[in-house]
């Protein structure tokens, strides 16, 4: 059975963020991921991990002004210096928390700027970030996101993400295969997973269309979990879903030892 990490941005939302570490450990998780840790002191986060015997397996680089609708800086021409500063900040956190992989969001293609221009900016920034992270043995994830959840987001398909990964040729640049997004955009999950396994650095799960626990909706997760075992996937599976009710009440789908 794959290794599952609790996503503390979406799960255990019955309690404040810093209390979710203990809640996840109590539920049996040994690993956690989250989106953006930057509102918390990094040493406090390190204590939350160590006190609860948890490892952090992923978080995101800063996304720009989230409340203003920004969803990443990497593809935004003219924001390169801000992007480099975001890489430095994420590295600071990752080195303290022992985080082995970081996800960099691409961004929404701005009005008046061509997609090819954004794609060129994205590739240059991704290459820079992968080089910086690689000095510390940290992998960089790029995640295709569906246009229903994020209209205008630059990167939508697994195929394009793997093409970028191969073109840049950085060993520590990998694709984050979020089955929720991949099902919405292109389906064909098991074949895409099988054909691209070497280039996949992280997996995330949620039901489609509701983005709840992976025990409902149109994706056959028991089949995919068995396939991950058969393929020998050694990475983590992030539980990036919105609990239908109380988080603990929705954990029946998890194997007993997560
Ligand atoms: O799938 C998602 O939404 C997340 O993995 C993410 O990083 C962007 O919000
Ligand atoms: Mg995701």
C-alpha cells in the first residue's frame, strides 16, 4: 500500500493550523504536506513536526498575492526578482524542516501577455529554481492544474509538464501528479502514471468531482493504489482533499498503517 501524507491545509480544518500536526499524528499519519507555511515561524513548525514524530514531505513556494488572485509567480514576465526571492524563502523553510521536495506554482497567464511569453519565462524560472534547490538535494515539483479550479493557469496537462521536465533535463525536476486535476483535464490516469512513473516526484489524491475523500466519485482509487504498488512507486501520496465532514470520520478509506 502506498505511503499517505496528510495535507494540513485541507484536512483537520476543525482546528487551527498548528494544532493539525497533533491531529494528523493521532489519526496515524507519519507524514504531512501543506501549501504555504510562511505565516508560521519556521522553528515553531519544526517543533510541531518533531513533537508529533512527523516528517514534512512537501510544501509550496510562495504563490504571489493569493488574495489578489495570483496563483504562482514562475510564469509571470517582469516578476523574476520576486520569484528568486520566493525560492530563497522556500529554501530557508525547507532546510529547517527537512523537506525533500517543493512545489512551484506557475501562475495565471496575465491579460495582454502571450502564453508563449509566459511559458518562456516559466521555463527559465523553473530551471533557476531547480538549480538552486538541487544544491541542497531538494526536488522541484511542477503540477498541472485543471482550468475549472484555476481558470487561466499556465500548466494544465501531464503531457506538457513531462515535456518541460525532459526539455530542461534537471534530474531534480519532477511532475506532481495530482489525480484530481489529471482526471478532470485528461483522464487516462493509469496509463499516464505507468508511462511517466520515472518523472513523477509526488502524487496527490481526492475524489472527482467533489474533491472529497478518495472513496467516492469517478476515480477507482483501490485500482490506482494497487497499480502504484505494482509499479514500485516509492514516493508519497498527499491526501489533498476537502473532508466531507469531520476529518477523522472520513478516514475509513485509509489502510490501518498509513
Ligand atoms: O492541487 C492543488 O491545488 C495544490 O496541490 C496546489 O499546490 C495549488 O493549490
Ligand atoms: Mg495538488
